[in-house]
C-alpha cells in the first residue's frame, strides 16, 4: 500500500511519469478541455478541494521547474 500524502492513484501515476519539460494544468471545473489530454477530476463539490490543497499535495511528490498563471487570477482570486 502506498504511504504518503498523495493517495489519488491516477494523480500519483501522472506525477511518477512526469519529466523535464512536461506540463500539468491545475484548474477549476470551468476550464474547457479538448479531447486528447488526460483529465483527472478531483472534484468532490464546488470549491473542494481548493487550489491550495491540490497544489500542496502535488508539491509533496512533484518538482516544479516553472509556473504559468492566468493573468485573471490576480483580479479574480488574489
């Protein structure tokens, strides 16, 4: 049995497969996602889990080389 913070199996597997220059998007339910990219839905109910919770869990196993944030986040979610 896996022991650690990141227990979601598909998310843990994705993190394990990531390498240099690979990208991951963490977004809310409103982002349109075209057919093709892998999607891992973590939603339980509106606002749960929070962005901070998801990022906190990801950062226990994932080394981030660069962050790109939508320009709107400063106005909508400061």
